[in-house]
């Protein structure tokens, strides 16, 4: 009797690079948090043998990618179970691998099978790789194959949790196993993340019909859209329960999926994964029991200044060493370190802080330093241009304001950055940030956020107390306005607080840690459990 949790990407650890960014790492945190409380949940994803791609940057910031093979024997256990599905007039075969956390299984479907044609064997080589023909077949394997794998492994499915529209076809397979539409509706939860159109797959109906065959219901076009099949609309039409991943994201999604009640469940991060060792040690000393019950982080006021500053000093030193070794850029201990790391999508505006280099120099020369990280999708030329813009800005201000870019952003890099910077910067075009879990990780390590009021931050910010908001919740894109608001906050509030000294900064850090108690995976899972408990 289990809830099947399906996601196109899952991030458990850096080496098993079957994730591209926040969606996959969130899925990993969701599964880890479910395991912490012994939830009857099983994960399903695909094994991308070449992953998302390793990022390489030249001296001008031009990104190229290579795709190193993942050896499943290094991370996963072979279940000995195989499944097969009809596809393209033949059969596609998949091995099923296992990753286990505290007894909770996650299964990885692998198309590298000796019986497969070369086309089918390479189907799951890369995450978000290939054209629509590849993507729809990946999603068919994930959804339909995922359910068949769980049944072959002896799991009796009592509920479905679909992490975005990539998993929608699982619902059709559950109908084939005997669930009625009413049962499917009552036992399914669909989580929508992105308000960005590119994040919602659309396929030609002719392709859908070819891949699905008789799995496609007669009213499929009514459910998924007449012109093309929107996987998100298709899934939401079948699911009786839908949630978004922050309060603001739920409001945005409600306008995308008219007539659908969308419940807000703000994301959370797995506290044991994302707390750095120096901070964890002082939490053990002053916040006893926080590992089992992370709500205890709300009592961060108990941590003395000197202990907190010392622990943060250790985390900052780790990052300075990483920057030095990786890039050759020498960071200074006394400067305010500002971090920015996430997928390099254009709406996230990684280059915004370099909009007015003269103003930036006036504010930050000799006082601040920047560290960036993040990958652009291999076909996203706009995202790749943002990286070049960072390198160009760094070249122009580097003598007065050191700027480093850490290549090949990973979970390990993410932990070093969210723990080792002094400010976590986020300046997307509101309201396009679904949640922003990296900011939660920073807060958990005593790093205040300085962010546009988007995603999770409107629910968390106490301006000047636990961090800072940028702007006034404007929903239209105006880069000049937002850059000026960012400069004003940095100059008049962030640096002013930094200059006040350790006592003021320690108060902000403690408030940041206390805030993070509300944004943990443990709280997130307790919210989702209301749905899960209704499935049985």
C-alpha cells in the first residue's frame, strides 16, 4: 500500500547527476524527507546514463558540455527486474535499478538493454536531451513503465504523486490496471512548479497517438488541449488534487489552469543534507534535537554570537579555498561575499547586478566580492549569453570587486556556496520563480537572502531583520528599475548592516536560521501527508 512518487529528474548526490537543478534536487529532498518519517512512498525516475551534461567554460565564459557516463553499479543496486513496453512497432526493454534511503526505495529505469534497438537503447541517455520525439518516449517510459515496474516489484499502489507533467502518462496506466476515473481523481496529486511556458511539455497529437496507442482515452484531446497535447493540462484534468510550490506560485498557476483549485504547499529543503558541518556542530550544541525535529531551528536565538560567528567563519573559509583552487580568484576574508547560483535561464537575470558598472564600483569597490555558479541548458543560447555577460562584467570590475564563477554547478558546489557566502542574491522577473529552494538552504546556514519578492521569499522576509526584499512586488519586467532597487538595498541597507559589525550581523544570521525552520522538507512532507492520507 504505497504512494508512487514520479519525477523526470531526481537529485540525491552530485555524482549521480540525473538532475538539472531545483526540480530534481527538490525531488531528492522530498524522498529523503519522506524516508525520515517512514512514509509508505516509493520514488520512480529514469536512469540517464549521460546525465545532464558537464559544464565547461572558457576564459570568455563560453559554455560547452560533455556527457560522462554514469556507472550504475557505483550508486545503484540491480533489482533483477526488467519490464517491457510496446513502442514504435516493437518492444522497448528496461532494467530497474534501486537507490535506497532509510529503507525507502527509488527505482531508476534504464534503457541500456541488450534486446533494445540502438534507438531505444539510447532513449534515456540524457536528461532533457533530444527532440520532442525523444522526450515523449522518455515520458512514456517514465509514466507507463514506472507503474509497470512498481507492480512487477510487488508494490500495491494506493496513490499517485506526479512531480510535473512529465509523469502524466502514469495516470493512463493506472486506468488500464482497473482504476476508475473517480478513483484516479481521488488518489492522484499533481504538483505544478513552473509558470514558464517552456517548462510545460507540448506534443503533437499524432505523436501522442502513435506512442500511446490504445492507452489514450477517447476524450484525450478534450483533456490535453485541442491543438497540441499539454502534458500539464492533461495531468491536471485527470487529477483530483493539484498543488503549487509557494503561495505566489499557486496564484500564478490558478491563472494558467483556469477553473482548477490549486493548493499552495511551499517547498522545503532536507535539513540534514543542506546544513554545513560547522553549523551542524553548533546546532548540536545549542539546539539539541534539531536533527530529528528541525522546527527547533526556530530557537536559533539561543546560539551565542561568538559560536555562530566562528562556525560561519569556518564555512566561509571553505568557500574561499574552493574559489581559489577552482578559479584562481583570491577572496578576502573581510569583504562581504555575495553568492548567486541557479539554472541560467533568462528570467533569472544573473547579470542584473552588472547593469551599471559605475554604480556597482561606487557601492562595492574594496568592500564586496561575488561568486556565481550555474548551467545553461545546452540549447538555451539566452542562458549561455548570461554566463558570458558575467565574465565580461568580472573582467571590467575585477581589480576592485573580485568575481568568481565556479564551473559545473553541482549539489556539492551548492552546499559550499549556500553555506559560505554572506548574502544570497536572487533577482528573477516576478512572478516567474516558482519557489527558490537555494535561498532556503542559505537561510538554514545563517546566510540572509537579498531577493526580489518572488517564490518563497514573500512568505519569509522580514526586511532588515532576516534579510532584505528588493523592490515592491512589481509584476512587470523592468530591468533598470530592479537593478536600481538592488543597488539601493546593497548600498543603504546590506552594507550598512555589515559595517555595523559582528553583533548586528549575528542577529540577522540568527533570524535567518530561525526563519528556515518553516521551510524544511519535514514541514513540506507533513503538508503533503494530508493528501497522501486521503488516498487509502
